[in-house]
C-alpha cells in the first residue's frame, strides 16, 4: 500500500508522531494529492506497529495528553527498500469508467450522444489542465509535489489524446466506424462437420 510506504519513508528520516507525519506527508506530496485523514493515518500506524515495521513509545506532555512517537524498525527499512526497488504496476489495470461511457454511447448508435459524451469529457479535462497549471505555479509546491502535478498533467493530456482518437475512429468515413458498432452481433456455433439428417 503506497501510503503505508510513504509513512515508512517519512519515518526513515527520524522518529515522529501522528500530526507531524500528517503535515509532513501533505507538504511532501503537495495540494494535488489532497489531505491525509488523521484517523486513516493512525490506522496505518497501528498496522505498521502490528507488522513490526515501526515501534512506538509515549512521551509525556505537561498540558496535553501523552504523545505517541513512532520510529521505523530494521524490518521497516527493509520493507521500504524492497518497495522502492519494485516496479509499480497499475492498480486498476487499464479499466476506465470513461471508456465504458464511450462504449455505451457508441453501441447505442446515436452520433450526437457520442459527441456529447466526448465533448463533455473534453471540457472537464481542459478545466483539469487549467487547475493543474494554477497548482504548478503556487509557491508552496516543492519539486516533488511539482512532479506529481506534472504527472497528472501528462495523464490528462493522454486522456485528451484518447478523445481525439475516439472521434477519429468512430466518425471517420462518414461515421462508418460508429455504424459498424450498431450492427447486431450474430451468434455463431462451431460447425460440427456432420450433415443434417
């Protein structure tokens, strides 16, 4: 799980506690990622403790409740090293909700419906690009967070290229590609080679 490993990476720099880790994570990944829920972070820390990847101890505070400080173990460092060395496969494969919309609209055979789906998505993606460009120029976005914004920008540009490809494939030759998709699929049974009696 990537967030678990990100927490290990933050702890590799030295012991820390929940709210400090939350702030460090949010600073490290920048605003594009979004905030880290503190309850979720404590669940991750509990799991890391249970798996003996981190240890914890309480530090008394004069006014506030005791602070729980976490520290990475040797097993945690080994897990982090292993995770960093392994390639990262796509978590969802190549499944995509928008692709299903294009498929559904195209199979329906209404060219206007297909154009509406593509046009609506294009507008959304162009707004995303503007938002990413705004984020990229924020002074609180450091180099690593800037890389996340750059990756997100490239993903959006790839999605826009897919829209161009979908229009080309479905509407070229006077919409022959779209018409082809609306023809009924005929079930074929394998020919047994026996003559009918």
